[in-house]
């Protein structure tokens, strides 16, 4: 009887020990349709936000998915202070971010700037990089893409205060 009670107490513990550790799963992703909402209070935050685009695309292009970028429908709507990064006159200051956006645009990502915000900054359509499309309103544009079934992703860009080593 005592042995039976001991087994009843140990069995759950043993089953937990046998299943310790994580498990890699491959979610059956479909060809994506997504709109990114870029609206930041510091133009430099576009650098971090572009990593969200990369983090969205790269896993889908790699094994086991092997999706071609031309089958990914990705739109980025720009309407915060980061609008200055895509003005041709500011290219020297934001070269790295612009070159990354140009690369993503070559893969089929569409970059759209809010016409209302452009007017607020005194920009005209011809002031922007050649891969930029100016739309009447960012808010209207975001609603449009969501109505077409695109998922909305609004990157949260936070200031990193600790290194991985400090918090691990």
C-alpha cells in the first residue's frame, strides 16, 4: 500500500521531468498580408521599427516556409516624425535607414507617406525618395488596408536600458 501511494505521488513529478524543455513548432503560416503603422516621436526610431519588418519577413523566407518576398503583401505607412527620414534632402543624415527601406522596397514592400503629415512638414511629393508613395491620409490608408484583410502591426519602439548579459 505504501509503495502504491509513493508511486501516485512520484508519477506526476516523473512525467514533468520527462517533458522538461521547450518544443520548436512550425506554425503553418500562409502568405502574409500586413500593414505596418509607423508613427514615432523621434525620427531615429525608424531604425528599430525597420527591424520589425525584417523580423516579419526573414522567418517566412527561410526554412521550412521558403516564401518568396514577391508573394508577401507588406505595406508600411509613415506619418510621424520619421517622415523626415524619407525626404531626399535628409538622405545623408538617414542613409542607413533609407538604404534598408530601399532594399525592402526592392523585395516588394510598399512605403507610403501621409500627405497630411507631408504638408505639415512643408514637403511636396517630389521631395521624397523614389520608392515612396504619398497618400492623402495615413489614418484613411490604414483603414483601407485593414478593410482589405491586412493585419495591422504598430511597432513599439522602446529604449533598451539593459544588455542581455545584465538581465539573463
